[in-house]
C-alpha cells in the first residue's frame, strides 16, 4: 500500500486552499517499493538504483564507416588529383572475431606500411591501423560492384589518426557511473542498459488505480438512457488521465448510493495502490458517499477553494488511499490534475510533481467571484514571440467540450475578484505536445 502513516478519523468539515489540500494528500504518499521489470516495461518509469558500467561501450575499437583501415601516415598528400595506391591484404567484416587475411598463411592480420584492410562498419580495427578511409574516398566509388577480392585500393583523400574510428569505451568507459537512481527512463536510457547487458532493471512500478463512479443516475456508456439518467464519462476520462500520468487504471464499475453496493465495489479495489471515486461528496441530500466514507474508513471531507469543483474527500479504506473527486466532469478533471496527478507521480517515484507552467497575457476578462482559485479552460498560443491565453466558450463544470477545445488551464488566483483582459496570468500545461509546439513557435 502507498502509506503506513497514522490518519485522522471522524467528521471534520473544513474550507481550505488548493495548496493545503494538495500537501495534506501528498504527505501520505511515498514511492512504491522497487521491482525488477523487463526493459521494455520500464519505459517512463523511475530508476531505483544507480547503474555502473562493468565493461566499456563499445567493447572494442571498431570502424565507424565502411571503407579501408589504414595507417594515417600512409595517406599523407592523397587527393583526387594526386591519389595514392595501397596493397589490400585482407578484409574485416562486422561480427568477426578478427580480420581475415587474403593469404591463408599470413597469420594474424596487421596493417603494415603501404597496406590496407577492407573493413565494414562495426568491425574490429586491425592491429597497426589508426584510421579508416571511406569507400566514397577511394576508387570503389567508381563501380557499383563492391564484391570480389581486391588486390589494391586507390586513396583519394588523406585522413587523420583516429578518423572514422570508434575507440573502445568511447560511449561508456568501464567503471563509470552510467545512470543515477531517480532517472526517468526514456528510450535512450533503455538502449544504454541493453548495451551493458541488462535485460531487467530495478524501477518503481506503475501504480494500480481503481476508478469508481457513484450515483443512482449514472449508467454505462453503452446503455440507452432512461429519464433522469446520464452516461458514465468520468471513469473513461479519469482512466485516460491515469494512463497519461503513468499509472494502470482499473474500472471497477458504477456504485449506487446504497452502502451495500459501495461496500461491494470498494472490496473490488482492495489490491489497488489508489482508489479514485467521482460524485457523492457534495452537500446534496443524496450525496451519500461522503457519509459512507466517514463511517467505513478514516476520512477528511473538505471544501476546497477551487473552481470548478469544491467538495472532495481524502482518506483510507483498509489502508488503501482514496481520493474522492467531484461528480461534474470538468470539476473531476481539474481536481484530478491538482490532487490525484501529483499523488500518482509520487507513487511512481518522480521528484517533479508540478505541471509545466508558463506566463501568458489574458485576451479576455475573467470573472472570479467567490474567492476560489479558478482554473479556466483555455487556449494558449504564441504570437510574435509572446504567449497569449484565451478562455474557451462555455466554462460550465459539466461541459467536457470546453476541455477538448482548450489546451491548458489559465489560473486565476483566489485573491482576484476578476482578471482583466491584458493581465498576465499563470498557465498550466499538461500536454507535452502543446508545450513543444509553443516552444517551437517562440523560437
């Protein structure tokens, strides 16, 4: 489970800030215990131990090009107008233990003055050679047929010692620190681990997140609607957000407002690292989830200074942490981004829990009555080297199309009763594609 800390119990109604609510939640989360996973399952996960090189990469000095292994001193003065000729004494194919001499009685192949070895990219550089001349800089460029044994090669450009050669340990010296614990593993990191012979790696695993929708009026997306019913969108959106953050979502259904049904569904989540619920924690007569949580677990019910949304709950059922989000779809998404996303990142072992933030000029006035931090669904774009942010139409907390039309959240501080057009505000970006596009536009 995510925490073994002590928890408060009993009813406790509070009106708190977004930052305080986030911190109270994060205080109960630590990185999940490390596990060894196959490399391809570790993409995006956090390395739980430092990795040292027990061998050099590459493990031997080899050719960086297809061409001829030579002594650089033998090519001095070579040019297209004044080429020089070297005797070819063997070949060095990639993957061979050692170069192959043309003469079966030549013994170990070594490049002597006036000689060359035809060599392929990645092949072991033969003794005596200290550079490689590319095929394109020899008379092989004159013919399409590169096969067949050659006795001589014409060199048309001088090379320097070390040119077109990859020395042993050029990428990773033996004994060096390669990756530090805490590294978020990307494709290149996995390639480095593979180059060092690792097929499994110790990482903080992906958290399993149970997602539960609540409410008598909620039905699955594929069910025809009866009067008063709405389809379950929250579970789908939350599952996508969990996956995007790096967790593994598990949809455990829709629970009615009856205690027995809630109990049954929470039992399905008993092995999860985190439970997310949506709905049932407001102040309505039929918002019974909060009362169930108070009786069944150890919970704090909060009124948070956030817009959209305000009511939420956090606590534990049988040592499993539960974040109870608002029922309105947009409020549920905003609350997830502010509270559940950083908790998931901490379970993943990530050190950076904050979204990417930029400053942008507001193009329209935004009202902010109520002293709540307002997360305005918005479109941010770059113009003439500056960032501008425009609220999308219809900011209703049940309007998912507003989220789809925007690419960011413009943050209006709780101290502001309004944000005038032209004011500079903080903007949160959760989509790396948007961040990359903005960066490119600014430069």
